[in-house]
């Protein structure tokens, strides 16, 4: 039943110029002057009979965009006009939990954060991608996003973005050298300003540990179950990372947090592209972005802060109705194709995973996305992690914030805390 899907997905991938218009009933806009010539679209799939409702969950800020693109899809491929598309605001952070709770009542197509894919596969909430589609998906999107959509060697979702990472925003009238963490803190202290970073987050604190060369990843089987934990936090390099976190927390400029909208007296913050607008308003003409800084560890060596690179994915729920599954697959491929990714960036600023969209002039000129691209060279693609890991990591950071681990703590004290953390991480895969 899926054999005809290739032609339609490739049409969505290859006709960015032809699909630039979004409004229902409007003629497609001409391709931008700098766009590559559009390839000849392959013929749509035959058949497409069936009727019913297709429910889509996406973040609130792309509901209107997704509704317009779905309408455009129905115009371009009227063989699926028997389906009514309903788009509902359910964010990537909530979609997975809702789907796992009740797969049958969940959305037919839904966006989710990559770290949830193992849970979704295990719950039977994702349709495995037809092998015939793999070439289009793996060649048109960047490798990190494709890896994020893969569990046990099988691809289960369409990449939507490569923008879920963090980097440094800073006020260039205060921060003179964004490449050096010690200098950033010194500049903030001298100006009576704050530096924000969320060290009690299992996402952000990896910047220190991965920066010193530590490992923390999980292996999963084909069903999405965790089978092994690869971790070496309880090591000399882990101690170096932890001591740097303690040192940062001891600075009068340090504030624990990662939301620019909640920050006060801000001069620098480790944050993501979703807060670019907020930071621009705060810093005005002094707005600047850069990759994360480096630091000199207590061993005298210099370490580049690292961290996670993350992605948004679009999944299709398994269906008992083969006609509906075909329609859902076609629509998901269209919503995740080059044209949709480019237009989504232009409307809401989501950074594309599609390689051609990434090379557009507009994306290349985006300061925040450029800083993230620089940082991603040093990052580790975020795999799948047990839900318990995130709470455990919060506790590790809280030990520093609450002073249980402080500048007076011995290396043995720090190693003991890291050993407990490591042993608990390993227990989640048993």
C-alpha cells in the first residue's frame, strides 16, 4: 500500500519553489531568486481513496502554519480530499506522554522531541518508515536529524528541525571575550550583571561533562527498551567537569536558569534559538551570539563546552485503515519536506534539518542559528534517555546549588557523588 508514497514524498522534497505559497486557493508563489531550480515533480500516488479525519498535534506557534500547509496539500493532491484535517496545539514536550497514555485516542500525525522516540516506539505509537523511503529521508536531511529518527537501526519519524541545542547569547557592551568562560564571568561581575546557565538540568549540565570528554549514552533494542548505559562520569575527567560547575556557581554573577524571559539584569545566558526574539529585545543593538565558551580546568588544560544537539521529529501513528495510513504518510512527508521546512523557518523561525533549506540565504544570515551551527560541531547528538535520568541529573546539580558540593569539597567527595550518579544511571538499563 505504501509503494506510491515515494513519488509523493519526493514531490514534497523536490518542489520547494513550486510550493512556496501557503494560502488555500492561492497560486503558488515563485521560487526566490537564490533558490535552486525546482526539479520536475514525480506523479502523485495512484488511488488515495478513503475518508475520515486526520488529527495532527503540533506546538501552538505552528498551528496556523500547519493548517495552511495541510490545506495546500489537499489542493495539490485532491485524491486525499475525503479526509478532514484537524490541527491541535499539543507541544512536543507533551505529545509523547499523551500518545503513550492512550495511543488510540492520540493524534494520527504528531511532532515530538527526539528524546521521546524510544518510549513511543516501545508503546507502539510510531509507524516504522517504509524502507523505500529511506533514501529520500537520509539524503535530504542532516545526519544528526536522521540518527535522531532512528531506533534499533530503523527509521520511525520524519526530521523537522535541527535547532534544538544551546549556545551563548551575550550583551557585547559587557562581555568582551565570549570564547572564555572565566572572562565572561569576570566581565559580568565587574558590570554587576548576571550570567545564566541551568546547571541542575540533565540537558544543560552535559556541556561540562561532555566538554571534558565524559560519556553518557544509552543503548536500546528494536522495541525501544534500554539495554545498556555507557557512562564514565566517575572519573578524573568527571571530577574536572564537576569542579568547574562548582566554580561557576560560586561566581556572584551566576544565576541558575535558561529562560531569557525570566532573567533579570542579564548580560549572558546559555539558551536556545526559541528565545532569540526575547534576547534581541533585551540587548537591542548589543545583541550577540556565539558558540559556548571554553574553560581552563583545574588540571591546567583547556576544554570546550559541549552538550546535546537535539531535533524535532514528525511521527505517524499506526493505523488499521490502510487508506488512512497512506494519506497520513503522504501528508507527513509533505509537512516535513524542503518547502515546508523553509517556509516554517520564514514564518516562525524553526531551524531546518533539510540540507537545501539550511543553505538558503535567510537561514545562513540568522545569527542565532549560525551560533548554534558552530556549537553543534562540538556537541553530541542526543539519543534516548530514561525518564528517571532527568530527575537524577537535577539532583546532581542541586547538590552544587544547595552547597552540598562546594569549593571546599575534596576530590574524594566529588568522586563519591559522581559514582553514586553513575551507578544509578547504569541501573536504569538493567
